[in-house]
């Protein structure tokens, strides 16, 4: 046992030993429920709401992931409400790390999974090399081999593991075309109107809607069919529609 600790605390294994302690501690906290489970995968809770403004291009995020509440986008469409700035900053940081992993061929799994595999494999290879070698030059070579071997091994493992972590596709405006919406304004005309529509993932959005011809039947609470999206005017085109009774 003394030889094991001596090797684990010798160069270069010691560099990875401390990192391995952090990784093991993180997963123990996850196992014991000390961290939010959604943090591993970026959050997959349901029920978020999107309010698409007249000229909105950016959606302000709520409290992070998909469980948050998406802030309203004003007429200018470039601001974020609520805690959007903080959540956007967190997602930007996570996106940066994911971009680095993608460049290394380690994308497709959460950052925590990829980093854990890298650390564990590097520690194991360096431990074996430390036991089998002696002297600074040889240990330096072990360090280099450990880095390369951990990258190659992790790259090999993330391919099958990526199937366990399907990537979320953000809701786009095109997803609403063909869906039934509920009118939320007193009337809908060629230049005025809003409606609420539910996306496939269960999230709801308040969108700008218009009609090609005036229709007095399109009043608050009535259902309508979204049949097209006008990218130039940034609104959806709707027509009266009564869904069949279940």
C-alpha cells in the first residue's frame, strides 16, 4: 500500500491525482444529490415560456437550462429580461468549453463527463508509467504519454457515450408553422395581433400574428392555424381554425 501512495504522489501521477480527487468528489456529490442533476446535461426541465417581440432576435433566458422562464423581448429585440444576463453568461462559458472539446474530437457528451474521463485515464496511465520507470527524463516521457493516451482513450469512449446524451435543439420560429394557436388580442388584422402557441416540447410562446384578409372571427380566445411565417415582417400568418373535438 505504501508503494501505491508513493507512486500516486510522485511526478507525474501527482498532477493527475489531485485532479482525480476533485472529479471523484464531484461525482460523489452528484450521487448524494448535493448538486442539481440537470447540471450534468445542461438542464432539461420543461415548461418554459417564450415571448417573441415584434422585432425580437434574441431571447433572454430565465434561470438557466430549459427549466427557466424566458424573459420578454421588447420591440428592439436585443435585450434580456430577468436573470437573462447571468444565465446567458453561464451558457456562453459552457459553450466555450464545449467548443474546445469539439475541436479535440471529444464533443457529444457533457463537459463534466469528458473531463472526468480525461483525468481518470491520464491518472491510470501515469500511475502505471511511474511504477515501471524511474528518473526525470523517463517520468517526463510518462507525462507526455499519459496526456496522449487519455485523449485517445476519451475520444474512443465518447462516441458510444454520446448516444446517451441527445442534444437539445432550441425551439425556432419555423417550428410553429402548422400549429394551432390561441388568439390573445381582441382582434387580428393585417398589422396587429398576438397569439399563444405551444411547441412540440411543451413550451409556450406569445407570437406576433397577422391575417391576409380581415376576419371578425379572430378574437381573444379563438383558435387559429399558423400557416406561414413572414421573415421580413417578423410575424406569423394565421387563419381561423376549429380543431376537431377529441
